[in-house]
C-alpha cells in the first residue's frame, strides 16, 4: 500500500512540474478546478444479429448540457440506423434541480408514431419522465439500459456506450411492438385532475424543473369483479 501511495505521489508531482513548465501557475490552478463529469453508461441491444443499426455508435460521447438527441436523422447526436426509428425519436435532457449539486436527467419521447417504455411506463409524443440511477428503456425493438454515475461538473456530461449481444431487459408485458396499432389518434381528454390510464401525464421540462424529483403518476385501477357484480338486495321487511 505504501508503494502504491508513493507511486501516485510521484505521478502527481511529475504532472505538476510539467504543467508549471508548460503554462505556469495558471495551468496548475485550472487543474485544481477540474470537476468530474456525470457519466451515463449506456448498454444497447437489438435482437437482429449483424444489424447495422449501431454502426455509428461511438464508444464515448461528451456532450454539453443541451438535450442529447437520439434518432436516425442527421442532426441526432446518437444516430441509430433503423427504418422504423424517427429522425428525432427521444432525447436525454440534463438539468439542475433546486437544492441539488448534481445533474438530473429527463427522458422525453419525440416520436409521433411510436412509444417509448421507461422503467415499465409508456411515454408518447412529448411526454417525459425523470430518470433514476438505473433505467430500462425500450423503443423500436432496441433495448437500452442507462446507468447514471453522478459528477459535480455542471458544464457537460459523458456517455459511454456498450453493445450487448444478449438481451438486456425481460419483457413479459405487451411490448412486442411500439407502433400505435389499434390506438385511435384522437382521444377525448381526461377529466380535470385525472390522468389517462397507462401512461404518464406531462411533467415540467428541464428548463422549468419542479422542486424535488418528479413523481410517477399513479395509474387508475379497476375494482375487482366481485365488487362490480355484487347484487344489491332490498332491505328485508320486519316481521310484526
């Protein structure tokens, strides 16, 4: 342990000398002000073997605090070559919550024709949800797991990508297709104070985050069949 500590000390000493020789005390001061970046470790999987969907996926991508776009369009920061994918399919949006020193991330669905599933919740066009430490996302046949490691820098974050040959997410529910098949495009708005069952309501965007972490909308539950079909007997007449 002592040898490792001495080796680390010598390495730091040598780096400080190099900085002093190259840029003086100003470079050394900048080194002390460096803050670790938030790291998003992203694993990707598609069931089709040999698919070129991930041909443009880099191993590492550093991005500022603007939304990171995912899709097949030329302006997407993470380009995935899939025919059913929208040009802008979803975005990862960092922002700073009130009272927090670390970046928080929202995932927003940007596709008009497809859904995005995040941790079992269904997101449709312009709906978004706050990500937790580990997140399971599926869209257009792609399985994506996002693990967030917080850093103190508020200027940028970095994504590290890993391509997995095996499935990442068990999908017992009906998520075999994310196309809106059989779903009417025009639906009556829910009553005041209620959310349409099966998906989230709109959350505050990163530009106007609500205080504290956004909470998941509770889904409406139907009463059990026994409660629906329980007969209502008239009151029995008293025997006089």
